[in-house]
C-alpha cells in the first residue's frame, strides 16, 4: 500500500488466523459498498488479505479504512475447545486448525471436487472466466463451521452440501448472482457452511445434495422417455 504511515501492529509477528483474515475481508467489503474503495482497489486489497500470513501483513490493508478510535479488526482470537461431534456428516478436527486452508483457482478453466475429500476450515475459491464445482456430498469436514470465500468474475462457483448441513449466505452480487441454500431439514449437529465473497458479472450458488441429485435424476428420466 502506498503512502500509508508506518505504525506497525503490536502483534505484527503473530500468524494471522482465518478469523483475522475474515475480519479484514468484511471491512473491505463494507468499503466497496460505501464507495470508499473502487472495484480495482478492492480486488487488489482482497488478494493481499487472502495471501497474508501475519497480522503485520494484514494491518496496512485496512489502515486507511478504520476511523480514529475504532478498533482495528486484527486482535488475535483463541477458538473455544470443540466438543465431540454427533453429526451423521463426518467431522474430523485437524491437528493444526491454522493450517486448515485450501486455495482453488480457475482462470479460463474449471475445477471439480467430489467424492471423499476434506473440506478445510477455510476454502478460497477464485473463478475468472472459469468455474468451480465443489460437491461435498461425501466429504469430511475439518470443522463444525467451514467458510467458503468465493470470488467469481465472469465465472461461476457451485457448492453442494450434504443433507442436514446448514448454509449461511453472506456474499454479495454486483451485476451477478449470489445465492446459497442448504438442507430443508437441517441437523443441529451437522456442520455449517458459510459462503462469503463476491460475484461480479458471475454467479455463486449453493444447494443440498438431494436437490442436486434430484435434478440430475429428473433430467436423466426425461432422456429415457425419448
């Protein structure tokens, strides 16, 4: 960031957590929506936030967006101890929660995840003139709550969750669509998938596995009738 004062964060040497990065992303989103950042500035700072490893790297990104006296969104947080899971959807806590991060990039191409794969606590999915298909039907979740930060620019990102899983939609669409929906019968013991991010001239969607496979079945039956 150019021309910003040198006032390092007192905990600059500490590793940044997913929660720290999420707080910075929320500040950037609000700044974009209020007109304090242009779309190009938002995209540039968003990329820096997602790549930041320490609090010292995160702090300059929002330094000129936080009002005097307002607490900076960078206080390190310690997550509460997790209780044993009783969910039918498999949850396996990782040995190192801070390392439970996945980065997916599709530029003029596509990516697919399906079958028995591990859903990290945070997944950063970027699609530019491309797409991602994240089918979690048979996946193992590395947390009771996982976050998908989806950015689709002239592209699309589709998320399918197992039955019982709740989906919380916290993304925005600008000349695009951002809609996510989980199971009609949520299980309180099942994981929650939080989908954040931005759809710019693109789309981000979420659905339950039953709805997705039901659609495929109806589509196949129509072809069998002809």
